[in-house]
C-alpha cells in the first residue's frame, strides 16, 4: 500500500497550486509597486514638460511633451492591467483558501 489516499494527492495538488498563486501574487504586487513609483515620477516630469511647452511655445518642447504623454498613458494602462492581475490572483487565492481543507498529521 502506498500510504496516501486520493484525498492526500488532491490536498497536495491544491497546496502546490496555492503556493504557485501566492508566488505569482507577490511578484505581481512587487511589479505593480515599482510601476506605481515610476508612473509617479513620469507624471511629475509630464507636468514639468507641459509647463515648459506652454511657456516656450516651441515645437521641440511641444513634441517632447507629446512623446512623454504617450509613455505616461501607456504606463497608466499597464498599471491598470497589473492592478487587475493582482485583484484576479487575490480572488483566485481566496477561493482556493475557502475550498481547501488541509489534512492534519493523523489523516
């Protein structure tokens, strides 16, 4: 006899799945945090570029502002995507935790 039941196999599979989700969630949260910091810096730079563009009224500074604006829009979209990923992984983890009943050492 092998010493474990199908329930043990399921429980181990659920535990591995839960650990995988937790690793992915931690990575996604870290990535989101870094991106949030970058976007905050870029937003400040965008404000400064907008002011320089308005004051100087030169095509070069206007183009610089427009280019930076495109990057900030893309970064904000990526931030929303990553935030949604964190929410999704959190919901998946919480669902697994609700359904998972770990076995104690006595079976």
